[in-house]
């Protein structure tokens, strides 16, 4: 996939590759394996976090923070924090009590490679690590900025954010019908909440003015939905070896998705329109926001 991005959007290809390397390094330095029985837990965390994933959320933190001249090491730490929450959600989402998946990022899921108890603990430890990372003065010298990041991430991850969206998604499986508004609300929480935090984090770290924050949040709202529709399209029509996970499962499980409601062609049109709208919200930033523009296109063109 990276080769394809590199040829069509070289700046984005390079940014994705550099972000992946930097986040891998940060996880590698952070997750030192203890020599006692906790070693198995930290090995499982390393297995889940290092060497996989597109690192889209950390890249969003980097791209929005670059608009306000935020130092890269602060942005990378915030990026690792949101990746911790994301990896946590993937590990728990794959458990038998949730989506019961055996393949993720082209490898056996954590509960298959280790066991369920280790997978639950690894997820829990990532949740703690996210907030430990944000609360550290290495992320920003000003305690008010750090507490703003922590508060926002707690809200975006919990019952009013991603965990709430996951609950709506699980409950929806038993429902006969869910209309477009209900699916949109569910996905704004389940997938959109962390994407909004990622874009907002760069602005918080950069003490951005209110009008810039409002434009970035409008961008992130459109991007989150476009990204989720692309995810639904990959599940419905994508290639399993590219995606690195089991596909065609949304329909089997009775998941309520954009593709289920709109069909493939209209869902694709809607994702494209959302990416256009996301770009429109960046007009006041000029060429400085080109990376965020490329990310919006990538969100809907991707095959994994
Ligand atoms: C974190 C408090 C807390 C709760 C978690 C299990 C759960 C509650 C939520 C599940 C949320 C979930 C799995 C949403 C799916 C979002 C999504 C589209 C994931 C795929 O993201 P990509 O494509 O994956 O960025 P990679 O592997 O590239 O990082």
C-alpha cells in the first residue's frame, strides 16, 4: 500500500513511513520487558503495538501540530498516546466476547498469539500508558496543556466516546433496522472520536486560536466518517491479504453499516463527498495544510 501512496502522493507516503518508524521507536523505548512474569504481558504489548498499522492517528497529531509550530517530540508523544488507546480498542475488539477475530494487521490477534487473560491485561495496560504518556512533562511543560489533553482523551475514549460507540454497535446487531442518522451517530463515537482527538491534540499543544480549532474540528468530523465508510467498503469489497484482517464479516454479524444502508456505489460517493468537505474546511490554512488534505484523500482511497 505504501508503494502506491508513495507514487501518487509522495509527501504523504514519506510522512506515513516516517511516522511509523518514529512511533515504533517510541514504543520500543517505552515497553522494556521485565525479567519476571510481567515479561509475557509486555511482550504481548510489543507484539500488538510495534510494526503494524497505518499510524493514521499519530500522523494526524503531527500534521495538525505542524500548523502551529509544535515541537515534533511533543507531537510524537501525543501520537503514541492516541495509538495506545487505538491498539487497546483493537485488542479488546478482537476478543471472543466482542468481534471474535483471529487476524489483525496480517498477524494472529493478541488473544490467539498469547491468551485471553493476557489480551485483556495488555489492553488495560495500554489505556494506562496513554494517560501516563500525556501526563508526563516530556509531552508539554505546561501542566494546564497536559491536563487539557488528558481530559479530552478520557472523554473521547469513554462512554461518551469510543467505548459508547462500541456499545451502540454491539446493541445494533440485535436490532432490525438502524437509519442513516443512527449509524452516523454510532460511527462518530466509535471511530470518529479518536480521530477528532488526534486532530485537536496538535491544536491544543500549539495553543491554536478558536477559529483554527473550529475549522480543524469540522475537518476531523468529515474525515472520521469518510474513514469509517472506507472501512465498511473494505469489509464489503476489499481484499483480505491487503487488509490483513478477516473481511465480509459485517453482513454476517448483522452489523449496521453505511454500505449496508447505501450500497457500495452510494457509500463510495458519500465517502468522496465527505473527503471534499473535509478539504473545504482547511481553506484558511493554505498550503501549510496540504498533508491534512492528502490524508483526507488517502482515508477514502486506501485498501487497508
Ligand atoms: C478504549 C476505553 C476504551 C474502550 C474500547 C473495544 C472498544 C472499546 C472499542 C472498539 C472500537 C473499534 C475497534 C473501532 C474500529 C475503528 C477502526 C475503523 C479501526 C481500524 O483502524 P485503522 O484502519 O487500523 O487505522 P490500523 O491497523 O491501520 O491501525
